[in-house]
C-alpha cells in the first residue's frame, strides 16, 4: 500500500504495526514505524513491546517520544512495581534522558538507585553523567 502511494492514517498504521508484532515480525514493525512515524503509532509500539516483555525498548521509545522525563519515570516506576528488574542498560536510558533534559540531580539520584540495587555503572553511565554535568556547567563535579 505504501508503494502505491496510499496514505495511511494513524489507526491503519497502528493496526499494521500491531499485526506485525503479533506475527513476531518485530524488525518489520520497527522499520514501518521508523518510516511512518505518526503520533498514534508510538502507543501501539510501546504497548506491544510491554506485552512482549521488551520493557527496556519500550522505555527507550517512550523517553524519545515524550521527551518528558516525568512521564518516563512514571512508566519506569510502574513496571518496576510490577516486578520488572531493570538492568544497567535500562538505567542508562533514563539517566541519558535526564541528562538531555538538563536534570542532572535526578540523573544522579537514579545513578545512586542503580548502585543501591547492586548494579555496576559502566562507561556509558559515567560518560553520560559527565556529559550532562558539563552541559549544565558542573565541570568540577564531573
């Protein structure tokens, strides 16, 4: 349909993406999503990722979509309260979001939470925090 020049609305696109996820054609769903980013498609993809237990990817997409860290943190808290145990990669995604939003104190809070949960920060964690601190003029801390 796309090659025929038929314009898809959000509902149709979301249905196609959801069908690809149900059919376990995740790579095709992501490609379609990347090619045809529309606001309503985000919800379908995030919902499908959560249902398939791809929670780290869902958080990453959610943080990119919203650019709003309060909503991302709320989603993170919601899925951890349901038993999802985040790994270093998941924490790095959210720390990166806070740093991009220049909310360094919250990034550091999450960093400390990460270490309290006995996860080891890696080079990505540290370089993200250093970059974030330098962006807000906290070079002495970095």
